[in-house]
C-alpha cells in the first residue's frame, strides 16, 4: 500500500549513523497506511556529535510525532529524553522516542519484545535454552532482559570490552534476583542460541563477531542486523547446516508495537 505525503502528514523520524541500511520505514509505513493514519516514517542521518543539536530541532517541529532510534544512539538518547518508560529505564537504552500530548519527549524500548516476537514468529526455540549474546549495546541489553523474562535458561554475554559484558550480566542478575547471566568469551556451546547483537556484518568486509568454525548443527545463529538480510555470519552458519534467523524478524516483530504506540496518540 503506497504512502501519500500531504501537508497534513505527521512525521515519524528514524535516526542513526549510518542509516542507509534501515528497514523500519518500509516495514512500518504500510501499517500506518492500512490503518488510515496520516503518518509517514522517514530516515534521518544523524552523527553522535550532532545528536543534541538535531534533538532540539526535532522537538521544535510540531508535526513530528517522534522518532525511532538505531545504532549508535540507543544509549546516548537516554540522557536527552524528558521521561522514560519503565522498560527503557530498566534497560538503559531507547529505540523509540514519542512526543507526548504535552509536547515532551518520552523514551520507550521495543527491541527486546520485538526480538522475542521475531523468534516466536519463526518457531525458534529459546525457552529453557542457553544463549550466547555477542555485544552489550542498547539492543543487546534489551534482548538479554527480554529473553530471560520470556524463559531463556542462561545468558552468556561476550563483548570486546569485558567490563561492559560483566556490567550487563550483573544488571540482569540483579534485576531477576538470580544468577542467570555471566560474562564470557564468544565461544558457542552445543545447542545454544547464538545472537550477534553487534554492528559487525553491516559491511561485507567486517570481521566476524566469532569464529564460525565453532558453529555446529543444533545451534541457532540469530542477527539483529537486517541489511544485509543474510549477513556474512549467517552465510557461514548456513554453510555448516546451522539454523539461521535474520535480523529482519526483529524489525517485523516490533513495528506493529511501535505503530500501536504512535497511533495511540497521533492517529
């Protein structure tokens, strides 16, 4: 369904750096159109050094109903929001900022719920399963909390900066009141759900986030990267008869939730 842009159209931005890989606009605009909501999502290329300046400009645009946030801004945006939804506050990262009825900017977090919904949509088992999570950025944090809440057995967190992996594991354990997460090396074990929650794979020349030789049948390799839809890591896993799960499923898993949230006020 095509999107008609008119003078009355409200805008939902999507900010990131880079932004050319973004799939959310093409996924959410048909939802707005199907609902008869005069809202259009557009990508906005914003560097981290310009985030505060752009933020002020976005707030001054009354026909802007909010904006999605992708890397590398999900954690940086926390300090700029006027208020935070409890989930975003717990996770320490936002991926949607909505203009509230009073004009304030409130941060929300749907990455975790979207990732879990994406797994369920493809019948990927994660309940009572061990997970290796590579990365500790905003999406990784949200996914770790959501997976434990949804029934994952354990989470092993790996990150180049070990202190960040330790901090994420400790935050999860503290929140759930039990020892379910730990920091470790990017070394998958038999039967694990292996998740690349880093930006490695956006470019075909990127190094792999882990040694693909360690991937074995019985594991599942999942991405948060949606473009390319089949990343170099997924290609390696596929060649070794390992189940794969594209990052596109996280996008489709959360766009309906985001559309609901925007339309609640602005449709």
